[in-house]
C-alpha cells in the first residue's frame, strides 16, 4: 500500500516537475524499492501507473551511451591498428634471407638457426668436457680443445702454456679453426686460376 | 609486432592506376602478328614435346645446399626447375641457371637429356656467380626488347635489331632498335622512368623464359615482319652446329639468342633504363637503349645504385650493329654454351 | 677550478651501454637484480659462451667488460679491483682465471672483450628474444660462419668498374689541366 503510494507520488512528480521527482528519488525519500512494507503488495500484478514509470526508467534515462560520434580515423585505428604501435594487418616479412652456407632461412641480423645449432651442440660438448677436466682448481692457463689426432700435428712448443683438453672424436667437416688466426704461411705461389673464365 | 608467418606471398600486384591509363587509340599494340608468331611457337613446342615419344627415366644427382639428393626424372621432359621443385622451395625461388655435369650451362626450363650431375646457380653463388651474371645480363637485354616493342604508340614502329654479347663490366645491358618516324629523339627523364617502370612491371608478372631450338625456315616465318632478324637468321643457322636457331619467349615476345637465360623474369630486382643513344649505322639511325639492373636479393643502397645508373648513361662501347661477323654468334664446339 | 678529466677517471668501454639499466623483474628488487647479474657474470667467465635472454645478456656484458677493463688497468695487487672481482665472481677459481688468463688475453685488444649475437627465435615456444654472449678468443667453434668473398657478385663488379671508369676520367682531367697549365706557363 505504501509502495503503491510512493510510486503514485513519483509519477505525479514526474509529470509536473522533474526536479521534484529527482528530489523524491535521491533526496529525502528512500529508494522506492526499500519502501515496500507489505510484500504481498509486490506480488500483485503491476498496475498501469507502475508500468508507465518503469517504462520511463527504461527509455527516458539513457545510461552508457555514446556522447559523440566516433570519427573515421578512430574507427580505422581500432579496426586496423596503428603502424607505429600495433598494426593488426598481416604484413609480409621482408627480413627472412637464405643462408648461403646451409640453405636454410634466417632472420636478418640474427644467427642462422641451422648453422647455430651445429655450433651450439659442439660448444656444449666442449663446455662439459672442460668443466669436468678443470674442476674447481684455480684456472691459470688458456684452454684448448683438440680432436683425435690433432695434438700430434703441431710441435710441442705450440702447446706450451696451454691446457689441453682432448675430445675422442674426429674433427667435424665444417669446423674451421683458422678463421681469425694469423699464420706465418704467406700467399700461395700457385698460378692456377679456377674457374678458367674468372671475371 | 610482425606475425611470424612465413608468408612469401606477393603483397602488392602492380595495377596501373586508372588515372594514368591512356584512352587514346594510339596505344593498342598490333596483336595479329604477335598472335601468329606465338601460334607458330606453340605448335613447334608441342611438336618437339611429342617427338620425345616413350618416356624413359634418368638419374639426376644434386650436390649442394640444403642436402645432397638423387632424383629419378623423365628423360627429355624434366627440367632443372622440376628437379629444384623436388628438392626445396628455396632453390625454386632463387635459382636462375643450372650447370650440368660441371660443363654445360643449362636453362632452368630446358629439358634434360641424360643422366647427369646438376648444380644450381643463383645471384650469390659461391665461389663465382660469373655465369649467372652473364645470363642475367642477357635476360635483361631480352626483357628490354620486350618492353620496347610495346612501349611506343602505334604511329612509331619499333623494329628490334639485336643485342650484343653480355658484358657486365661495361656497366649496362643494351638493345639496338630502329624506331620508324623518329629520326631525332632524345628521351626525357619521364620517358626513361616509364620504360623502367614497364620493365619492372613485366618482370613482376613472372614470365618463364621458354627456350626453343627451331629450324631456319620456321625462324624466318616467325620474324617475317622484322627486316633485321630476317637477315640474321641465316647467319646464325649457318654458324650453329645443328643448323638450328635458338629462340626465347617471354609471355608473347619472341627473340633470338644463343646463350642461356635465367629461368624466370621475377629474378629481376631493381632496374633502370638509363639512356638512349642514337647510332648512325649502315642500317640507318638505330637507337641504343641502355639500362642497368640488379637481381632480386642483391642489396644496394640508393646512392651506390645511383653511381651505377650514372655510369650506365654513358654510351656502351659494345659492338655496333653493322659490324660484320658480330661476335654474338661465335661458333662453339656444341650449340650449347659451355665452360671449360 | 681543478676539474678532473672525467673521461679519464674510468676506462672507456667499447660497447654500448644504455643510460638506464633494465630492472630484470626481480622480486627482491635492485639487490636481487645484482645477484642475478652476478651469477651470469660468473657463468660467463666460467663457460665463456652463454645463451641467454637478450636483456640479461646486454646487462651482464656491461659489467663483465667493466670488470675486465679494471683488471687490465690495475692488475691483481690493486685492492679495489680485487674487492670488485671478489664480489662479482662467485666461484673463486675464476678470479685466478680473470687475472692470469683473461687479462693477458685481452690486454692488447682494440675491440670489445665480449660479443653479443642475436640468437634465432625458437618459434613458437619462447617469447623473449634470445641471444648468445661470449668472451672473445674462446676455444669453441666460431659462431659466425666463414666470411663469403662477395667480390664477384654482380653489384660489386659493377661498382668496381664504375670506380675504375671514374678514376680514369679524373686522371684524364688532371693531365689535361696540367697540360693546359704548361701551355699557359710557356
């Protein structure tokens, strides 16, 4: 009974004075929901007056609605992303090249995965062997890892001052030790030029 | 953040903006003669393919990157391109030329004839991409010929003369052309740019270089509208071992050349037509079109490339078209180009 | 005023060091970050080649290079250097290695003492960019393959010829101008 009256009052105020209505809602009067004294009243089917007010709550007050039109720039930005930040379009990669040594693809400015894997496997083996050999003693000499039969190739003085660790394996084909080392061997005297039509 | 999909698709297909397409009637090419030529070419190609008869197998050995492989291919039909397709996509894309048994240079779309060892050559072939470079230069000349024959308006008829032996060190590749109705012509900057753009556009359409060894009569038939080529054909046929004339076709343009060409026009990377010089020869006024180009995959900054362009602007000192016994057709031990 | 030469106070490292350090995501804060880096520097001296995430590798590179350069400048009798080495190197046998092996190795170097490479992406597993940090002069097989001789590639040939042509032209011009001068002088 009391609830019905409240709603009637709200509706009356709404029709004549919106401010008064708001005052009613948020000012002195408690929210309509709490002023239901008689629960039985609530179970009654809502009357025409109630429906009206409910409809008003649903339609006239707009919540969470766009205030301004989204510009085309913003829309496109959301849709396709931003080139400088996060571009959503699929772009072809232009930084994949073919390794001249193994023929696999590699990323520009990165190592070739195929070539690197080879080196990595070899390196981990070396590192294991070295760690085992040297243990926790103070390390005072340069370490050199040699394959089967490499030690005898060079004279004794060559290995002076170096700690030799031996691997009981054949040297792999791709391992080239003399990449950056200087040698005392001069340029070859051989005059053959291959192929015969060199540019 | 780029997506790490290995997408090797062509991102942009060149479509000429509608604003720049001429609506003039002058621009449409003469298609009848071209259709006739291509018809003859197709028929001969078909005939030669049928002449193979029963298909036999041959063993092809490949040593190289990414792995050594032995293939069983069809004799007289399978080409080095097919072999590459069996091995790796990377080889298919980058290879321009094949080397058979370390002696014969072989076009990528030319059928192999017997058991052999094959090597693929590309722009960064080690130790020396010399043969690839020469084949590439030769192909550029041919593509230039194709571009010229379609570039001019209807009232100017380009008659292609020939191109000299490729010389990469000269700094430019060359094609000599006669342009009727144009006695005095110096191309403007824009015209040169258009030619360059046309060349790149043609290259991007990925035409194969179809090679065909053809009898003298058929060659004369194909080139009946080209007075220069008609004269050259008998000379060439005489000088070759098996009296055949070797023709190459890109799309619908057919031309004569002895040497191996690269497999596909899309190996053309950057390209510029740098100059057109007027030559006074016994045939009249011929125009020497010169250009410089780099294959796809070769990186060069724009300043260094501009230096190459500048050099290519100077007249190429290759033999003039009226020099008798032009060294383009030097007889060899066999009709194929070979290295010692 | 007597202003010290700031550039002479500490040794100049031949690597790029960013103005701000990376936080390295440590729950213990800055001290945790230093602990992490200390372990990595230690490992670098021990194993001489490490595969790490790029950020950590970049950070340790700075510390490792600084340590080595201090060791080279002051030697092993200098107390502050020894204390620094003691802090940064956890396994004490490596302190011997630093002063007896690495210092002689690097004392004449005009380049950096370490190399940092970008490792291939282990797609699709690992998200963070990987790298390989190594001390130069290590006994392992080289990471970079043998350099290709690119002299015969088409662009280099064209450039060589262009250079020769340009030079020939220049010489001609010079001789011409000299001849003209001679004529004028006479």
